[in-house]
């Protein structure tokens, strides 16, 4: 379908020239492309490591904040529960 239309418009000489150029330039282009792809892969890996470490730090900070809030809430609850008991004891001893 599409390939048949491509070959109709292309002459044998053009196709041969493109193939020869690809064969001649491949040893030059492939190492350069490989180096670029290697650099891109390494940059992606570095970015992933940085994101992982920052995420890990954020989770630790969030955990610490939640632990602090929990401790404060427990302390407030203990104070609120102790106050009625102290009032009751005071009322009993004064009467």
C-alpha cells in the first residue's frame, strides 16, 4: 500500500545512492548516536536517583511531623483527662 507508492516515485539510482550513503556513514553516525544516547540515559538515571532521595527525605520529614503532632495530641488529651479527676478529688476533700 504505502510502500508500493514509495517505490513508484523513487528511481533505482536514488535508492542505491541512499543505501550506499547509509552503509558508508553508519560507522561514523552510530558511535556518535551511541554516545549521545549513553549520556541521555545517564542523565535520566541521575535524575531518578535525585528524585528518589528527595522523596525519601520528604517522607521522613512528614513522618517526624506526624509523630510530633501525635505526641502533642496525646499530651493534650492526658491533660484534659487529668483536670476533671483533679476537680473531683478537690470537691470530695473540701466537703
